C-alpha cells in the first residue's frame, strides 16, 4: 500500500523574487542553453538590458549605446536620462517596478512587465548598475540577486545615462559562451530598427541609415531579381524583394523587438502581399506563387503589445492599440496604398515581379505530378519507416511544434552510428534519420531533384518543410557524422542541400553539427572524454601514470552506453551560421561547383595527409 502523503501548512512555501526566477528561469527567459543557439538564455539577458537603452533612444534620449563582452562579463552603457537615483535598486530588484508602467513616458515600449532587468540580476553571479543624472551617480552591486554593495550617491563629471555590468551565472548556464555572430545579429537588428542610433560593440561601429532596406541588403544570400522595395509609414515600415532562392524568408519586428516566430503582424503581412499583388495585376495568382522566393521585412509599432511569452518572440496582439484599428486593417491598408502606388510608379520592377510569379507558377505545375508520386512514396514506403525513428512528441502525427520543447532530429549515416544514437537517445524528444551512403551534390540543381531523389524526398518529408519553415517538426536539426574525410564530405553535402533549397532553416538557427569526442582517456578511477588534442593532453596530466587512450575514428565505435553522455544534457552542438557578408551563391560555387584551379590550389595549400596527423598526435 502506498504511503500517504501529508499535505499541510508545512508544505506551503513562499519564494522571494530572485528565488522564483532562479528556480524557474524558463518562465522568464525561455530556454537556458550554452550560447550555441541565437535564442539561448544568455542572449535574452543581454537583450533585456539593451531593451531599456533602446527605449531611451526611442524617447529621444541618447544616440549611442556601448556594448562590450569580455571573459563572460557583459557591459551595456547608454547615454539616456539615467534611472532616477532614488529608485535604482528598486528598478533592478523589485518586481513590477519600472518607468514603463507610465504610458506617458513609454508609449510604445518593448517591454511593459517590469521583469527583464530583475531576471538578469537574479541569474547573474555578479550584477552592477550605475545611474548618472544631474551630475550625480548612484551605484549598487548584487550577487545572484542579493544586494551586497549599496553605494552612496556621489558627485560625478560622467555623462548622464545608465551602465549595467553582469556575468551570467555558470550555476544556471552550464559551459556557456557568447558567440560573436549571434551578438552581432542582435545588435544589427537594433540598428536597422532605429536608424540614426550608433552601437559600439567591442570597438566595432554598428549603424544603419536606411533601416529595413539595409537589413535585406545585408542578409540577402543571392542577387535579388529586382531592387528592394522600401516603404515607410507612420508606425510601419516594410522592405520586399524576390530572389532566385527557394522558400519564404521574413524578418519581423514589433516596437524594435525582433520576433523570430512571427505572430499576427507577420501573418497579416503575408496575406496582404498576396491580396495587393492580385489586385494590382488583376490576376488570381496562387498564394504560393506570389510568395515563393520572397525575402521581406516588416516593422510595426503598437501600443502595449501582447506577446506569447516573456521572451517576446511572437506577437499575439490583434489590434495596434486600445483604440486603434485591427492588425489586419492596419497592415492591409498600408500595403494596398503604398505597394500599389509603388508598382504603378515603377513599371520595370512591376514587370520583373510578375515574371517571377509566372516562373514560380510554371515550376509548380511542372512538379505537381512528381510531388504526388513522391508524397505517396514517402507515405507508403517501408523504407521510410526504417529511415526515420521518430520521437514520441510526434507520435500523434501532429504538424504543430511547440517551440518550448527542444525536439531534435539527428541525421546520420550508416547502420552502426544510427543504431548507437537510436539506443541512447531520449525517445521523447530525439529522433533519428538514417542516410544510405553519401547524399547527392545538389548544387545548381532545381527543386525538382528533391522529389526525384529518394534520400532528399524522405528527409524533406521527415522535416515537413515542403510548404513553409513554420511547419518544421524539429527545432534542432543535427548533422551527426564521423570526424573523418567521408564524414566531413557528408556534412558538406547536407549543408549544401539546406543552403540550396531551404536556406531559412540555417538563417533561423535550426541547423547544427554534433560535436563528439575524439579521445577517451581512462584509468581504474576515472574516464575523461576529450574533444581536442589539448583536452587529451590535459586529461593525461590529470590522471598521471599510463592511462588507456582510445581514439574514436567513427560514431559507430562509440557504444550506446557511452553515447548517451554526448547527446544528453551536456550535448555539444556547433551551429551552422551564415555570416551577413557571406554570399551563398559564390560560396557554393567555389566549394561545391565544378573543380576550378582556385579550389585545387586551396586544397593543396591546406591539405593535411594522414602521416602529418599521426605525427601531430604523437
């Protein structure tokens, strides 16, 4: 008989503000992570601090923000009004306290719940705030949310504003590291949305003069078919073009806040684009043909926005303000007026846009038969069942994905490797897709090959990305191959597949490479897994004596009992990132195109033969 659980007053416990944040950090900053993904918690902490500085700029106070990150210490300095000195401590340590509750001071602010900076304070091993106003300065220092130094107000010659210094707590964020590419993406988005603002990051100047037009130009992975259409109105700005690439790509913002999961504003924008273009040309074009290969950005400002989570990644507001129009009317009316006028005034762009729509229409019709055959093959083939070992999250065959669940799909090659991962995975959230040999080099091929090639067709079906990245069934797509020449080649071929046909998978931070250990160093007392030559040397020194050293040459050599350590909570993932200055067409042509003298010379100059590697390891 089960022991009765006594429920009394002794079971009731009240947590103070910092205890609750540290106990349930996900409620305040989403996931934790180690910094590999753009939406990991350490970037949310940075964003929460910068948001306050951005709000100052929007209100007309301060044109510069200084950001530095060194040795995990983050510093953010603005030149706004500075926190009122008598409320400095309350603003960073007392819940539901802040200037954003006064709508007169912050009409269209990023955050209105008074939680952000408090979460940063509670989740930092060290936190300092300095506010300067009226030639006076107030400083306070905290450790994990506890006030440790409350400095007296002093006179100063420093410029007015606020400076925040913090170090994310390694008790919360395990083995974290700020990735420069993710920080720069965050800061550039702030610059695009706030033209005239200068952000100085570790000595680099980040500045935009043309807003969303600059954003598209910096993020285009291929040459646009027509010049970027840039439209601005009161509380709304859009930029639109089409490229030869596949898919749809959107950058959406609310009150200067990047909303990577979109929301009502992006949904209405996609619908309004189709409606406006149909009416302009007087043709009932298929929506998929209008939006195929589109690259667009939309930024709106609304009163008291409603987001679907504390991290503000998806807008839920259906109206632009308490007394304003609906989101649908606001976005549709703007595009109907401004885009229609633009196309009338620019016939060459209107003609280029129509040619692109007609081309997409022809391709869609040409592939209709192939698609039906491919879908039937993917659904009925017993091979598909062998290739995909799904996770329980998807056993109900739902196409919906909960972004709070860290679902993963491991793409691996070979029976032994896929078998090890399958036996050691978390069956609830981790799935495995097994490749048969090396994938096809699809550079320069049309999307028709995705449906004709069995491997690509089944992989696309498993990911559910035929229509839109919004339907993606796994939050993290992980390439898991051997760390040898063949494994590296397979990685390149898979990355080429995504760059060629689904670049938004990479641009939205969904593609990773699994980092597995190269060595196992052990003696009778301890086993250490090493991911580099340096770690191996350190492990040998730690264990002393003559420990047993094993070099893993392939994933299949790692037993399931060991593999569980490498794909569990301590999993190491290297994100596949496209730099804002990386021309994808040129990149793929150089590495995956025809064998050119330039590439041959590159290989000769960078080649490491096996005997060189052996000598290095000895």
